[in-house]
């Protein structure tokens, strides 16, 4: 039986940025909602800074080389229904997004790329 691929992966650039943010801010987490503006972009917070609840789904606990703890990746349940047949790839691009994501002062932002997976 084939192993089901993880629903979320990180590019090397995303891993590098997460290591820097971890050194500056401590343990981290992602949350992706379906809101307006950059609400559909993954937001990176200090772990526990964004409250999750019944309307959220934990998609992955991302392991990053050089970090002792995984980075939880949460998504709003309604957004997950839309993205359920995709593999999410967290990447980094230049430019500031709007919002409270920890990478904003770095002049870059996290971005989701996606790839369809078989249902």
C-alpha cells in the first residue's frame, strides 16, 4: 500500500526563514484562513499566539532541520474543504504581505503553492 503524502511541505527557503524566526521568536505555528486580503496566505505566529478551535483543522506538524519542535500548520475547516485534494507547499517570496505574520519585517512573505493529489 502506497504511503499517503503529507498534506503540507516546506521549500528550502521556507525552512531557512523558519529557523531564523524560531531563533528570534521561539516556537512557531502557521494558520491559514480563508479571509480577505492576505487571509488565504499562511500566517506564521509564535506558537499559541493565534487561538485555534473547533473551526480549525491541524493539517501537519512540520519538521524543520535544526529546530527541536515541529511547526503546527492549522487551517480553517471551511478552507480545508476547498483545499482537501491538494498538497500545500509553503514557500517564501519577496515583498510584504499584510497582516500580523512574523516574517513581515523581513521584507518577505510566506506563500502557498499547491499540487493536486489523487482523491
